[in-house]
């Protein structure tokens, strides 16, 4: 009887050990499968010119400086790229106003009320902008920025180069077709807008 009892204890201990081992192996297998699946989901294959190119997804925080810089550049491009065409002006300004709050709308209304856009149309003036650099403080939210750029105002008789420095802050909003970066410019204002040089056209 003593031998049977000892053997039973051995069998029971061995069975428990096997069961615990199986549970550990199953848990490890599930963990490994989910880890591999997560890694695979982070990879995207893009087909370009018949070749599959592997791309990796990343968290938004890794792309904040790049997306924020492009958002600010896009806003300035739409707001300050003007041609003597009422439809072009309205289209560009409408696209720009989707990217900013009422501070940009207020500046647009002031310019419109002062006849700035009418003067562009009647004087056959074209205006372009080149963004030189954008400084960001991404350690503090909302993200403060300062944009350094140059304007080129082309008149029938002259070309005027101007220095333009603006500042504002970026806060997160939902992405949409009109705002693909998911940022909104707040408290936007002009720090400097001065003439650099005037070139007479022949």
C-alpha cells in the first residue's frame, strides 16, 4: 500500500508538471503569435512600377515635426499665393482657412475690407511665397511655431521682395480631406512684413 501511495504521488506530481508545462508553452505560443502579428501589421507593401516596396508604419509622435512643418507651409502657401483672379483667390484662401482658426479669418476679413484683394485683381498683381524655415517647440503643447519666409509681389512695372515672419500655435484636431495633417493653427499673427528690394521690370 505504501508503494502504491508513493507511486500515485509521483504520477500526480508528474501529471501536474506536464499540465503546467503545457500551459506555459501555450501561453508563450500565443504571445509569440500576437507579437509576430503586430510586427507584420506595422509593415505595408507598396506596389510601384511593378516592384513591391516595404514600408513601416509609425506612431504620430515620431512624425509631429514633419507633419507640423508641412501643415504650416501648406497654410502659408494657400494664404499668400494670389493671382489676379477672384476664383483663384477664394479657392486658395478657403483651403487655408480650413487649416487655421478665427485669427486667420480675422486677418483675411481685414485685408478684404481694406480692398487688398480687389487691388490685386485690378492691378494684375501676382503674389508668391517661399518658406525659408520654421522653428517649433514640440516640448510644450500646443506647439508654438515661428515661420520665416519671403514674398514676391509681381506687378506690371516692378517685382517687390518682402520679408515675412509669422507666429502661432498648433493644436491637434481630427484629420479630414480638408485638413489631412490633423493640426489647427491658433493665434496666428504677423511679426514682420517689410520690403527687401524692388526690381523694375523692362
